[in-house]
């Protein structure tokens, strides 16, 4: 083997400690956990555990983004009779996100009108 050539070919060829040091270094340079999972082949939870065990202080996740539609407007439209699904489709939001915003605004949700299976 040539002296200029590293004896390691892949991440898996590194020792456990070398892997942890490399992961910590790349994370410190700004890589996300998702990027490190793709690069290393480790699962998110396993990668996170290894970084914590290596003493790495993980960055906090960003908070939820501001809604593109003021929650007060969603609440007003819902109280005027629009359904959660209609609001979600009209404003390009997920059903769950609209529901969450309405609840935060203190809106009392109407019972679901989805068809329920008949009891036999």
C-alpha cells in the first residue's frame, strides 16, 4: 500500500472511536443529524445517542414556522362555517396544522361530520 493512501476506505472501516470523532467534527462544522445519518448509514436515534455519549452538545431544533395565514383569520373563517379541511386546502396548509392553530386560538371545534360506520 502506498504511504499516501489511507488504510480506511469507508466509514465502516473506522474504529468506533474514530467514527464518533469524525461524526462530532462534521456535526461541529454545521452538518445536521439528517445529513450525518445519510453519510454514516446510522439511524437517527443511534447517531444521536453516539454523539451524546461522545459529549457533543446537540443544537436545538428550530421552532415551528410562523403560519402564512394569521391564526385569527383561520378562527374567523372557521367560526363562519368553513371546515378544517376546507381551510387547509384554501390556504395550502396541512389539516393537522390548521386544527392545531384553531385550538391555540381557543376555538371550540365542531363535531366531525365524517361518515361513521353504522353499528350492526
